[in-house]
C-alpha cells in the first residue's frame, strides 16, 4: 500500500511540476492590453485624494479585485513575470485541487483530472497572465471540494472553508456569481433530498451562502448605474462557446472557420459534456447537478435567450473547466469499466493531449505579441533628432499600449502617439494596425472568422499582408510602406502590422 501511495504521489508531483512549468513558460513576454489597462487604472486611482474616489476602480469591468490589489502591491515598475506570479501560483494550485477532487473517487480519476487541468491550453493560458481568471477558477475547484466534504459530514471546518473560498472567488472575478448560483442550487437539491423540508433547506443554505448573498447584494446595489464598462465584442455567442470548449479539449479554432466544421465540433462537444454529466448521475453522484448547471444550462441559456451582451471566449472559462472535470470523471469510469469503453477513453485522452500539445507549442512560440520590440524598432529607425510620431485607427487598444511602453522602456523622447484628429498639417510617419484590418482574409465574412484569423493564424495560414497602405492626409493621399509584422498567437494579445510613410 505504501508503494502504491508513493507512486501516486510521485505521479501527481510530476503532473503538478509539468503544469507549473508550462504556466511559467507561458508567462514570458510583454504585457498585453488588459494587463496594461489594469496598471493604468491603478495609476489613476493613486492620483485621487478621496478614498471613496479610489474605490471606484472596483466598479470597472476590467478590474478583477484580487488581481488588481496584487498588481498595486507589486508596484508600478515590476516585471511582467512579477505581475503574473499570482496567476501562475493559482494555476499550479488548481492542478492540486483538481487532483484532490478526483482522488475522492479514486486514484485514476485524480491523476486524469490533474493531467487534463495541467495541460489544457486555456487553463495554462489564463493561469499565466495578470488577470483574475486563475484565482477565480482555483476558488471554483476549492468550493466544489469543500462543498462535497460538507455534504458528506457537515461541520464548521468545511463550512468556513467553503465560505472563505467562495468570497475569494467573488473577489477574483464578478462572473463567479454564476458559479455561486450553480453551487447554491446544487446544495439546495442535496439538502432537500435529505430533509424533505423547504424551511430546513433554506436554513442550511443560509449557513453556507448567507455571507456571500449579503456581499453580492451590497456590491450590486452600488454597481447598478455606476459600473463602468470598457471594450465590447460583437462576437456571436455560439462562436465564443465553440472557441473556448474546442480549445479546452485541444481543437485549434482556426480549423473551425467553416459552418460544417463548427457544427460538427459543437455537436461533438455537447455530446461529450452531456455524456459526462449523465455518467456522473448514473453513478449516483450528486455533483451531477452542479456539472449540469454550469457546463450545460449556463451556456445553453446564453444560446437560447441571446442576451444583448458582447461575448468573448473567456466568458465561458468556468463552464469549460467544469466540463473538463466531468470528462475526467467519465474517462476514469470508462477505463475502470474495461473492454471497448477503456479503449475509447484512452483514445479520447490521447487526442486530448496531442491536440493541447499542439496548441501549447503554438502559444509558447507566438506569445501575446511583442509591442515593446516593435516600438524599439520604430525608435531605432526614426529620426534621431525628433520623436517618431505614431498613429492608428485603434486609439484605445493600440494607443494605450504605445503610451505604456514609451514610458516603461524610456522611449518617451523618441516616440510619441498622436490621434488622427491631431494630424492637421501632415500625417504621422508611422501607422500601426491589427492584422485583420490590414487585409481581409478570403472567405472571412463573420466576426468568427475575423477572430480566428487574427488570433490563431501563423504567417503560413494568413494571406499575404499588403505591402502598401493608403491614407488621406491634409495635403492629399499618402502611401505608407509596410515596415514589419509583430505577431501573436492565442486567446490574448494582439498582432501589430506597422507601416511607415516614405
């Protein structure tokens, strides 16, 4: 028995180490827009004298409170890796907690759950950038773990732990409210099943969810009418879901730019997740309710009701993680069952690891972009006697990054960002745009195609960029020549195409 336990611990240790290293490597490179946006908001808050005014930073949709407080504590001059360390640690801890949840049902499920969470591309990606997603996902897994313990043996320990991790989840990202609702409904079903009393069920729910309900109500009361919303995406909900769930299970989004491929993957993912939830219910495991609510009902509700909200794939990261855990349970059960089921499960796992290995290789090679390198190249190629003037049509997404790296790299006297409205006498000599605005990919007719080509294509997959770009200036048309391409690959970041006026 000691030998078996030692082998299990060694296997889990190797998985955690590999997952942590993937997150460390993925955390290299320049900060991208949303991370810089957080730093700019922190800098703005520090200029305000009133504490009430400073609190306003927590009512901005780009603010993920725990991550923002961490970045503020690290300071304005820290390295990108330092800013991302909280996410890296949270991501590594996710692997451990995923294993702990699986081990409650057997060593095989613990190992499979840990390995899938460790290597799934979106789980690695969002655990390697200075945002609140990794702490939120860690809180999700910890909440599931402690709720299961409480339902088995109610006590102060698991109750306080559950309350603590769910409060941290709410402070990590506002979308944790959805997770909390699914946990609450799942717990309500379990309580009612044992007591058959609505009053007793409500009383027990108040113990586990009362503090969180007060916090959500108080925050919501202030947020209504005061919440500041930043960028917006017009990406269709079904496309956001397809990218997130597909990438989670190792499918390259660039392969899904046709309607048949999109439909096939959508049906496959829905079938896999549905089968995983059914398998959990078949085993008599009450966790199926939570899995069903977050991995099926929540995405399905978006598809059916189509709320007037712009979505991006990361909005469904919690659902993808739950689907991953449910699938680990399914595969572990199928392997235990033996026969053809075992072969199918192993085939599914092999495809999962191969697919995610390919995505991770592309992500580690492409990164989130190299804006600092691009701006240093402009500064080096520009006139040494005056700053190089840079403009763009994307005033916020590109202008914010240009201004940040001009300060951070000490280039403020060599480059300067100007808005097109200020080009009253002549056009700026440098123009930066995103890749999909430089050329429209053949056959790209929907936001889905734009997103896929912009974020998941390499130079081989993307059509040749135009050598020249024409702009209308105060004194007539001006032709710019392409200076360089600074690409990225993945769910975050931006590809820059730089043009220079002769």
